[in-house]
């Protein structure tokens, strides 16, 4: 997925610096990704550690995490995926409210793809409710649909707006591709909670933090993925069809410092790593000051290509890259 703040391309940089800082065998450790998003960092550690704890407050992210992190044993999905791809489309909630030809006139999806999403999402829920499938297969199929729908979305990047005409990639007929996950012997844990609340309930060895950097709320930018994931009924709001959404304190200048400092103080982890960049709401000097008050501090940096949505004409950025910071804390016990 083309995702704001994705660490997929930085996963090697992150893992190598975690291994260097911890300077030990990770196989017996518990690794927590507290703002996990699409789960790219946790997935990179899944086969190296004893257990991954993954969390995200957004339901579409939780659904992806339940598959990529929570699923760890082989599933027999082939027959179900084939059935979904052969379904005839239906004119359901996604078609009527977010697709070409629908009542609302929004162009997030082509007419055919909107109907295919409705048909597949309805069928997945029917299987779950009838207990034809268990939760492991349910989240595998749901993750597969979410990612496949995202690939044919008629947007520039995020779901804050749709394009005026169906672009070539959005005109392609959606095929639901399998969301393959890593197999492991040990189980893992996945949560959908506010990070500052969950941190009081968990403990481990390595805590990785990748909170929002700026005032863009993920619940607004990816509202349609939440709608596909939840497949509930509500009245979409405004031109873009927004739903009510969670507002993170990490996206608010007046709240972010206090929330971050409180989270660190409550964290029962020895090693804490924070991904942030040079354009975030918290200056690097402020982060350093907070972390130094809690233990041994270090910092490593790398240049990183700017997210595509930040390079559009309506953004005020001129640099093509940002500097990614990995703040490192070995917390006093």
C-alpha cells in the first residue's frame, strides 16, 4: 500500500539499528510496534523475536495486523479466494456511496470495482457470521480485500479526495490477491487501542514507536479503508463521504509533547526506538531532552524519499526528501 509514514523501505535501517543497540540475541525477546499501521516493521521482526505485540487504533490497520502479525500458522484459503474473485458484483454500500454510477456521485472506484468490493465484503461477513470460517481466515480474507481494493482506488494517494476521472490503474478490474503472512512457531498479540492506554497494560523488551508526525489524521486520510473493513451503515458526510473518525493527540501541536512524555514514562520496556522526521510537530531537540531524562540516549539518521502526497502542488514542501530520525533510548529500570 502507498501509505503515509510507511516504514517498508526503512525496515532494514530500523532493524539493523535495533540489533546494534540491543547487541544480543532477539529470539527470546518481546517486540512491540505500538503505532503499527500496515505492520511493515513488526513483520520484519516477526521471525526474529519470541513474540510481536502490534497495535493500531484504526480498524483497517487492526484488520491488516490480525492477518500479518496475528496469523502465524498455515491457512487453507485458496477455495475461498477463488470464490470471491468469481462473484458477480452487487450494488451495495460502497457502490452507491463511493463509486462511479452510484447515487452519491463519488469516484473513489470504478462502477465494476465498487460492485466487486461490495460482493466480496458481504460474502466474507456471511461466512464469518455463519461460522463457515474462523477469525484467522476472516482477517486473512479481509486484509486481502482491503489491499486489493486500495490498488484500484481512484485517488492520487490517500482518501482525502478522489480524482475527477477514472485513471487507468483504477479502471483495471480488481482481482483479490492473497495477503501472505510469515509462519512462526510462537503466537503473537494484536490490539486496537489508544497507544497511551495500551502501554499501561503491556510489557516487553523492545518498544518501537512510529506515531503520526504532523496534523494529518489517519482516520480522515484512510476513512474509506475503515468503511470497507467495518462494512457498517452510516450517512457519509460531505463531498468526500467522510465517516466519524478517531483524532490522535499526536497530530495536535498542543497535545503531542505531553502525550509522548507520558507514554515513555509508562513504558515497561528496556529499549525504546522512535521513528520521526525533521518536519514533525516535535523538534528533535525536544525529543532528545525528554528521552535523556529517562535513560541513555542515542540518535541515528538517514535520508528518505518524501511520501507522494507531500509532493503535490497543494503542499508547501520544496525538498524531495526528508531526514528520518531514529531516536534510541535505553531506559533506566
